[in-house]
């Protein structure tokens, strides 16, 4: 790709970007959210047309007008969110859109044979007859990869492929990628995770604010260097924290049982406690009951059995109001659903749970002056990048939305912080900032319950780790006395 | 109301203005197709609604338009409040009926009070009755999750029957027609101007309701709770707002306004409860509320528009020979365009793009 430039109203998303991909290499595209990685790849996949620049494939200039064109040219893409139909089989999903017919009927044998052939050639074992909904995430991703190979992809674009995988599944993916490369496939690996980029890439291109800021190789650059290239300033990768000095139990969970939306048991008799001044991390692959656990603790979902006790008072079932009154702050996993009202300005969103108290309500009416002052203070303190405090929060970038949510939750007196995926979709610079604030909260005596699918986050922040698997706590570890691999095994239910 | 600007005001108002404009155009086309002269019809409509001066026997057209606008305004404020919380109160008509009945009952059953007490008491009875009637739907929604769309419609039918039963039975006066006795003079909501003008103090009450609506919805914490529940129920819950409670309170206030509208109408113009009180105001006011876009000034303007259509229709038919059913057609098109903002936006957006076409090449059209 040569001199690729793409403008959106008000933003230069890609500014004269050059990217070379050699045959049989893994080229990592590293950058923060909003750095222009996705725009660049969407141009390659034909979803956008560049304002300037050209794409060459095997030395020939090509025009890519849409995904169909891209596929025909041998470019395949695996999106972060899989494009699979859960109720269809592997073979049906792979052939979707290019079904073969035998007379008037669907030919199922020929595709199955071809899938098996691909599976054998690239070492991607998969059962064509299995239903997607029965497959673990790692295998679903494998189906996505096979899907592109079935369409004879020679260039494979993987968008944040490790976001949903356990450490062991990541290892499996990497092995697959190495086999593919050995067979002559070329791979563009999009990520913001430094460790993985270093582990898998042959070459690394770093993007920042729509520009290429450097090319490097894993051998030349360590993680700290990559991070500072990404962010544009030195970044503290390790969270700086002193050993915890835990006090009394702030939160205690007693034999909690919670149902999922589908009325199956999501949290199955869980008990644990979080003490003042410590960070307890809950590790686990997503979908093992963490979401329901957090919703029960914060009052968003009723438990069917068990008690949630804060400072020796039972919290009533399903009452976020009671939790807030007891000094609970909650950074929600799903900030669009719970954390903010997108169409409302930052001013309102920053007083979402406090607007009916003094000083924000005076003499029965809302006090705009105080609400606006509060917004300006928090915007400054938490470095929320916004033109002003009246912008609807939905118009901000994900990272800034998250900082605003964190700012609001930290602006109340806090005895317990429930932080669920607190840095999801947030850039490296902001991650550092949010982590620092969480540790500060701990040091000021708050109890912190951290739930994260990012094992690195759990490992670097928590004082104590609980591992959740199929609705149960399957293990507890002191962070200082455990390893990623140990916790990874627990996450897979191997006790 | 910080950051006030006319550009912002216009961006909020233009879909409503465009909808009315489009409806006028389409209804005009209907008239052309059916062989009538739309220009003549609209001219006489405006004349009949706004311009005709009063005489010794005939009220001033514009003031009578305000009389017609009064119930629309109060009802639409009530319906709009429910919209704000994400609730669809289709029961305004029933709440208006029950409110009117309660006001009339206090109006003729309670005797010997001075007007300064009797009139407010009668109005209050209407508001409380409307609130309770809508409160049934609110309570079912809050405790059982029953959709208010269904329950408020059902309650409409019940209210018709209740009023019919009361007027034909226990409350029937001694005359031939099934109706209640007249209310005491002390409960009459008086006219503001001497006869033949019909403008009464109910219009001022309606204006006060609009002011109160502004303070409630946009200035009070309760109003913010209602707005947040409507904007993102889950986020409201997360923030500790009791969503079900807010639903109930909203329905109570919404129904209270609709009941008050019934009281105002019955204590001023009728002064007794007839058995057939089929105004249809409660349904037309849904359109008024939609057109007003949640803004009290917008609702006021929309109410005056609908008042004008109601008030000018007769004169239009008389003077231009166009059937006043065209007014229903016009109202229906206004609703269609307001309820489907996409149509309006696409239509006007298309015109704008066509105009700008030479300067702005289509996306992806050039390299």
C-alpha cells in the first residue's frame, strides 16, 4: 500500500501511509484506538475508497471496490467480532454466499471435502458438521480463518484476534499462524497488545494519529519502546504499587446464586470477601458468570440465593440505589448500556447518580452552574478530551467515554469499587491513567473488585486473584505467588 | 436552556415545521385531485381560524381558536410528559372523560362554597381522577410490566362506559336528555371577555401548565429522572434511579394533566356532563404532542395549529365548499410525517444534496 490517505469530516484518518507485506510474513500493525489501523484495513478490504494512494498486489496496481473484489484478489479478513451464524454448521458457515449446487440441491459433500483438505494442509483441524454454537471461541476463530482460506486467501488480515482468547488459546492461534505463513500465506496482524506483537510478528509498523511513526522488528524493539512509539511519550508499563495493607471486610459475598438471561445458572454458589485496601481480581474467560456476578453485586440483577453484605449490612436485592448509598462505585463492563446516556451531554453524565443531591439540586431545582462546574473539574482532572462540557458523551471516542465514566464513579465517596473491564477499548495512555487511579483508590482504603478478561490487567493490578470457571470460583491465588500459566490453566477449568 | 442559539432552536423545530408544510402540500394535492381549489380552501381556513373579526353575535376567530387550543395544549403536555419517560399514554381520552366527570360531580354535588374554593376544588377533582385513572396503567406497568399502550386503551373503553352509566343512571338530571344537572355557578370556569366571546380562563390555566411543564421536565431533578429513564432506562437504573417508580409518577402526572383538561373543558364550555362527550381530543392531542417535540413552546404552537384547524374547518366548508373532512386528511398527514421523520429528512435532504451536487462529488465517485 502506497501513500494511502483517507479523510473523514474533521479527521485525517490515514495520512500518506505506506505498508509493505512480504510473502510469507506476519506483519503487525500496532497502534492505539483511533490511530487509523481499522481505516487502513477497511481500505484494503474495499469497504472505503482512499482519497489518495494506491494498492499493489504482487507488483500490480489494483483497485478494490468492495469486499467481493478483495476476496477475488485473495484478501481475507477475520473481524474482531466473528461473522458466523451460530445455528448453522461449520461447513454451512464456510460456504455461506458461495454455496455449490448439485442439480437443484445444495452440494454438501464437495465443500466438506475441500474444508478437510484445507484443514489438513494448514493443520487447522475442524469438524465440518459441527454447529458453531457448540464450538468454543478459539475454534470459532479457526472457522473464520478456514473461511478465508476456502476463498483462496493469500493475504489474511486479523483484527485484534486475541481479544477473546485465553492464553492457551492464543498459543494455539499463534501455532496456526506460523503454519499458515510456512505455507506461503501472508498475514497482517492488528493489535494493541505489545506482548503478542513481539511474540508473533516478523515486522512491526506502528501507527499514531493516522501516520506511520516507525517500522521495527521484535528483535530491535522492546515493549517499552513499542509503547512509547504508540503513545508518543514514555509509558509506564508496570503498575507501580506497594504491597496491599488490607483492613476489614468491606464486601462479602455469601453462597451467591444468579441466573443468566437464558434462565440457566450463571453464578453457582459463589462466596468470597474483599477487604478494604486490597484489589481482588476475578480472572476468567468471558461468559463464565462474571457479568452476572457483577450485576448481582451492583444491584442490576436479582440473585436467586445468597447474600451480598457491605460492611455487615445486607444489601437489598436488585437495588443499585442501595449500593450507591452504601458507597459503591461501579465501572460497568457495558458502558453503552449502563454507563452513560449517549445523547446527553457530559455535564449530565458526570452527575448521573448525584444530580438530585446538593449542590447539584438547590431549592428543588437543578443547579446548572454547579453541574457545569463539576463537569469542568472532572474533565480536567481525568483528562477527558472534549471540545467542551456540553458535548453529548456519545460523540466522544471510546477511551474518553470510559475516562468520563471512571471520573464520575471516582467523584463520589467510595468504599467499594467494582471495576468491570475498566480499560476495555481504551488506549495505552488511558489504561496507564485508569490503573493508577484504581491503585490510588485502594491506597486510600477502598476495597476494589476488578473483573477483567485481560489476564495481564488482572496480574498487574490485583493483590489477590480469584478464577471463575462455569459459574464457580475454581481457585484463589496470591498474585505474588503465581504465574500467568498457572492462572491460565485455572481459567480453562484445569484445577 | 444554556447555549441557546437560533440555529439549535431551528434544528429542533424544523422537522415539525417541514411536516406541517408537507401535509399542507399533500392535502392540497388531494383537493386538486378531487376537484377543489386548495388555495381558496386554505385562504378561507386561515380566515376562519385567525382573521375574521368578531361581531355582536359571533366571537373573534382568533380568540375562538385559542378556546379550541386549550384542551389540546393541556392534553398534549400530559402525553408529551409520558413520551419523555418512554411511555405511550394513549389513554388521554379516557382520563379526560373521567376528569370531566369528577369535576362535574364536585361541581353540582358540593353546594354552598364560595367560587374561590369551589372552582379550584372541582378542577382538582378532575386532575386527581385523571391521575388515578392513568395511575392504574402506571401501577400495572411498574409492578407487572403490563404494556401501558394496551392498558390505557382498555381503560378508555371502561371510562366511556362509566360515564355513560353515571350520566344515564345515578347522576341523571330530571329532564329528558340523559345528562347530569348543571354545576353550581360557583364551580363555573368563567369567560375572560364578555359574550359573544368564548375565551375563558382555562386558556390561562393551560399556559400555566406549559410553564410548569418546563420547570418540571427541564429544571427539576424529577424531570431529569423522567428524561433519563426515557433516554436510557438501563443507565438510569444503574445510576440508582427507581425506574418503575418513575413510570408510576410519570403516569400520575400525565393523567393528572389529562384529567385537568377534562375539568377545564367541562366547567367552562359545557357546565354539565352530557352522555355523549366524544371529543376525540385525547387522540388528536397525541399528534399535537408529537408535533411539539417535547418542547412546551412547540406544544403550544402545535395546539394552536390544531385549534385553528378545528375552529376554521366550518367556515372553510361554508365559504369554499371544500368538505371539512379534508381537515382530518390534513391532520392524518401531519401525523404520518411527524411519526416518520425519516421521510421528511430524506425528502429535504435529497433536495439539499441535489442543490449542492456540483460542488460536492458523490462519495467514492472520484479517485
